[in-house]
C-alpha cells in the first residue's frame, strides 16, 4: 500500500520530467519486488549499530540498512534489517556513528584538482620567501622545460601584496611557470612563460581581464581572468595518460572524504574532461558519479551531443553548461555596484557582458540545457537574476533547475528573488571561513551582512546546494559543514562566527550536501537519500554528528565510502 501511495504521489505532482518519472518508477518497482520476496532476499551488505540520517522525509532516522547490488534494499530497525543478513552478507558495525547518504559535491574542478595533487603546493606558503622556495625546490626536481602549474597560492597569507615574476625568475630559469591563485581567477607567470606567450609592455589590454603592470607599464607576471588565456594558450595539453591518472587520483582523493558524486565544472577545453570520463566509464573504472558540465559558450555542441547520445546514466551525466558573469573577490574582479573599500576607483568587472550572457543563456535554455552561472559580486548576481527573470517571462514557467554558482555577495534586495525565480544557490561554505579573514577590508562591514547568506536564503525558502570548489578549496564536506555551522574563520578569529546570523543547522547543511545537491542535478529520484530503491551511495563516519558540538565537527573522519554498494574507501579487493 505504501509503495502504491508513493507511486500515486509521483504521478499526481505533474511537475516531474519524463526521465525522472521513469527513474522514480524503477525505484518503486524495485521496492515492490523486494517487498514481495523479502523472505528470500539476502543482502550483500548490511550496516548496523548506526545513527542513520536518511534525508528521506518518510523515515528521517534509522538504526540499520541493507544493500542488494547497486541499490538500497531496506532501511529500518536493527531487528528488521537483521532478517536480510545471510552467509555471504558483509556486515559493517557503525558503532553508534552517523551514516549518511553519500556526499554530493555540487561544484568541483575534478581533473584540475586531480592534476594539482602532484603539483607544487603553495596554498599554505606564509611569506614571499616560502613561496619562492617551494617553487624553486619543486622546479629543481622536474625535467628542464617542464611547465610548473597549479600551485593555489594566497597572497593574503603575507598581507595582500601580489607576487611578481621577479620573485621567482632566479629559481626557475629553465622552467616556464604559471601558478594559480587559489580562486583560479588570477595567476603568476615567470618571465620565461611571458616570453613564450608573447606578453610584453605593448600587449593590449584584455576585455574581461587584466594584465597587471608596474609603474613603467611592464607586466609584473600577474594576469587576471581573461588575460590568463594569453599564457594558457601556449601551455601543452596533457595527454590521455596524464588525464586518466588525474581522474583516478581525484576519485581516490574525494572518496576519502565521503564523496560519491560530483558536479564537475569542466576545464574549458570543450569535451576534454568528458572524453576522459567516457574512457574510464567504458572500462568500468569510474569510482565517482560525475555530472560533466561544459562551457556555456559551447552550448550548441553540448545540445547536439545530447540529441545524439542522450544525457548519460547514473555514472556519467551530461546536459549542464556553466558560464561566468564576473571573477572573484580575492582578485578584485568580482563585479559590485559600489567600489571596493580598499580601492575606491575599482568596482570589478564582467568577464562576459550581460548582453552576451543573456544571448547564450536564452539559447542554451531553449535547447533544454541546465544553466549554471558563476556570479560573485552583488552586481553580477543582480544582473544574472535579471537575465533569468527576463527569460522566464519570455519562455514561461518550467522546471529548469537554474543555478547561480557561488552567489557570495548578494544585495539584500535580491535575496527573495532566488526563491521567487526558483534559482538554486550553489554555494561553498568553506569560502566563508577563508574569505572571512579579510573580506570586510575590501567590501566593508555593511556588504558583509549578506555575504555567504546561507540562513537568509533559507528563510526566503530558497534551495541551497553545497560544494567545495575544489581545487580552489579543500574538498572535504565535513569542513564545509563545520563552516556552515560555526562560521569560525581560519585565522582563529570570530569564535562566535563571522556574521553569525548566517549560521545554519546541521540538518540544513546535510541536506545541501545530499538530497538538495541531488535536486540541483535533477537526480533526486535516484540518489541523495537512503531510500529503498535508490542507489546505494553511503558515507559512514567515525563519530555521531548529532552528539558533538559544532566547533568539534572538523575532527570527524570518514570510515567508509560506498558507491553503488561497492566500497571505494577504504578500497576492498
């Protein structure tokens, strides 16, 4: 009876796409078939002794669950689930710890993150001297001519002074260098890299970017946003073996943090990431479920691909496109209505003009693609909401799952528009405790009130989907949850939380990493909750999240990560 009632509810909503109805029917039929033969069903895996947070409103909490094949078989009490244990059942005792739906990271740069794991590590460099030393030591161990990439430096660690090519030229005479700031919107090139790219004193200014110059007009080596393309154009492309290795490294890394699915924001080499994922999928080597998102300006190619090949399956999904309105706060390239407080003549800028973005978004939407657009400054966010509103007015209501990526610095007047336009706020909580160290210095305390406005958005009934932005930030969802609950900045300040009124509850944070993240990719009918019939993507922690203080949340570790009923961390033979 309960299965029939759930089936009726799915059909009666009238708001679910055909593909999602099919997924829901499959899950419900699976549940019905199991119920009909439950006395004969032996689980492949049972998790017992747990405090299970299911993300399923019909059964929010449970003590045990059973898995058969790729799917959740049953969820309930210890006594009920014990009936599914047979001679071949693997039993995991959670020892009272929390068990969750597998974490979904709604915003990563997957292959770049994988490649970065073996690159020079600059994120924690605290001084210009340490920055230079790490690059020099790394370069000395690389073959002559090898590019030094990634890095992820943060100039705020040493007071905000931008690095220059002179810092590193002497330690990299034989290696072109192009190392990114941790936000990916600014990079430092050494003189050799600038020479190879032809970037000189007389190189013209770049629309939607900046070549930072010294007082004599010479490039310092720092390039922002679209100006980075000048050097990126001469960097050799990684070969298939390097890309495949990066995928495996990335999958292993995210599994150790309990992540079972990612929304990959691509690498701006159209379809390169997708081809890498397809190679692994064909060999049965995917260990992470991937939503492969392509650049917005390639929307026609993506639409043609979907028309010919479909949107994929529960391992590899396509059909999303990502664009950029502006840059980042740390690079002073986020677009604001009012100037930055530390640079009164600077309001940031649009990477692409609103007119161009509206044209691309309108076309991609008409082609049935999902829109995910980066907007950080309040002007960028407001302009994007205007575009979404105009297209909704033109084309009528629909279940589009439009997203704003980051949505960091929202003008107060725009908070209610997320819910009214059904726009998902795809946000990264770790950025709040990172940027919170210095953000008020560059935007002032008033604008900070609605920076990373998690609670305000929830109060307006908007939907949040959380992620990391890895490589830009650590990939750990636990650290993201800690950030959302405490807002304690990384410098040890703000012990009560930076803008504490924007803290949210544990349940809201978990939802944003599970069922609402699944909603953000239109996959909530197959993943995101521990519901019978859904995919058996499960995260087992080493502590009970509901019995520890929020400030201790960052000490929680992942014991097991299970994707489709198979342990991927720790990996089993």
